[in-house]
C-alpha cells in the first residue's frame, strides 16, 4: 500500500446530522470557494459573509487572498487559529482514520468532475525549476508569495485543501472505476454549493478499493510505462502534476522543511506536517477545460505601458506569428500579434514584459478568470486588460517533463465558481 506519493489520511468532516436536509443546509454554509479566487471582487466575499452568518464555516478557517494586504491581516490570522482550536474543542468534527474520499462534483456548467481526496507526501514534491520529483509544479512558483501563507500555517492545528493534483490516466484506471461501486460506499456528504458552485457528493473509499487505487497508480509510475507513454526513456517519472493550489502546496512544503531545520535531531518521518491534504483528478476528465488566466494591469501609466510593450514585443495587427494577446482598454479591444517572442507561449512573452515593467515603473497585476470579467475590471480600474489564448491540456505533462514549469498563472482549469470548495480538513500538529 502507498507505493507512490498519494496516501490515505485521517480526514475531518463536520459531524453528521440524522436530519439529512438540515445537514446539507449546514454543509452549504460550511463549504466556501478556494481562497485565491475573486481577488478583485470583494462583493463575492461580502455575499459569502452574508450567506455564512454565524454558522460554523470554512470561511472562518481560511484567509481569502483579497485580504492579504489588509492592515489587520495578522489579527485575522490569529482569529483563524483561534477558531480552528475552538472547532476542535467543540468537537464539531467526525474523524475518518486512514481514509480516502471519492468526490463527485457537479460543476456550475452541469458537468461531472470526479476526484479522490487523500494526502500527498511532501518528501516527494519539489517545486523548484528543473525538478525531477514525482510531484511537480506545472507553473513557476513565486517564492515571495509563500511567507505570508506560512503565517497562516504556523500555529494552525488544521489544514484545509483547495489543492487539486492531476494524473495523466487516459485509460481511466484510477478514479473512474469508483463510480460503479459508489452505491456500496458510505455517503459522507451531499450538498449544493453556494454562489453558483454546483453541487458535491463524497463517499468513503473502502480498504480494497484503496489498494486497487494504489495498484493502478503504481502502474502509471512504472518507469517503462512512463517512458513508452511520452517517448522519453531514462526520464524521471512525473506522476502528479499540480493543477490548482500550487502555492498552497509550496507553502506546506516550505513549512515542513522549516520544521525539520528547527530540530535537525528529531525524526519527522511520521509527523503530520510531512503531508498535505489534496484531491487527485484525471487530466482526461471531460470536466477539465484548460482556460487561459488573463492579466489586469492597473495603477500604471497606460499610455507608457502600451508604448513600451508595443516596441518590446513587436506588437502588430498583422498576423505573422503564432503568439498573440488581446488588449482591452477604455471599452475597446484590439488583437495584437507578438513578433518579438521571449517564451514559447504567449503568456510567457507577456509576463516577462509585465514583470520588468512593473518592477521599473510600479503598478499592480491581477490574474483574472473569464474574458468578460477582464473587460469589466479594465474599465472599472481604468487599467489595461490582456486576454490570452487557451492552452491545450494534452500538452501539460509533456511540456513540464521536457521544459519544466510553465510561466506562472498560465492556465486555469475552468471558471472561478468551479474551483475546489473547502470541505475536508486534517490535523497537522501532534
């Protein structure tokens, strides 16, 4: 059992209620969207506050990233830690030992997404560029984004995951077979999700099925199978590629490494902080649509930015390139082809320029899901929106294997409302 980096875990869920309808209603307020969504839309989080009210909720256990630069962020983190401890003291959780949870999420668009919740071994994860670990980042990790997140994890007795990790399983051998046996599994939750998030069900996976899952993952991790799949002999196996929550997993990794350094004589091999709760999802799921993450630039001299980017990237309305970007400004938009490419992808060429421009001139960049949202926010903030082309998801694993991590915020798996909602939790302290 557990021959790869994905393991069963001691998973916490809100205590069951004999009244199914009431339990579902409570879970609807319990589960909230990933903290890194709607970072330019405070109205979403304001509405979430109204929906949750004073009910127990994961909203009280996470720090929405829209609050990262708030003046009272340290106080907010203290409140999170206090609430975690209170929830444990109040015994609001049931704990499922050595568990995996089969998840069926009906997204807002009505499409089914299947996954398995367990824990990932951080010893098998390396987010640095050029990593050859079994678990790898798919996009560049911004190390500056890790310290403020570590503050949330330090002193926290619990973790809640919005981490989604992809496996490349075209024959659907790992996750999909669970659907046929779910009627014999214990259903742990079944609820609608707030604010257009669709609905979600979770089933407790039995020991025999856990073994089957591990066996199927072991086959995918076989070096010969891996080499034949990608036509790359003598290449370290990439079994788990980050889909969502890369910086959250990087934070867990860094926290664990700091823990080991703080007491080098201590054995941390079975410490709960060695692992991070996550959901694995098949790259070949029909629900996964890779969409570009667009850029919104504001608090800048827009004329200067457009002048410099036109020169630096050789922007032209004449198509003689395979890279382009659509610029949205003052209720107008134009498609420009990139002739001076600095990356293999449009997003890389754009990001390289924006990083340098913001460093030299100041301003802010936000990363936006959805083209219409970019247009609206560009007008709202008197900034410039950059709409980027989508990436073909079939290129993800081969590209990461060959070239390493993609430029940060290259792709998103679906719309914001379809991101992972917090449901499960796990203790990370002894």
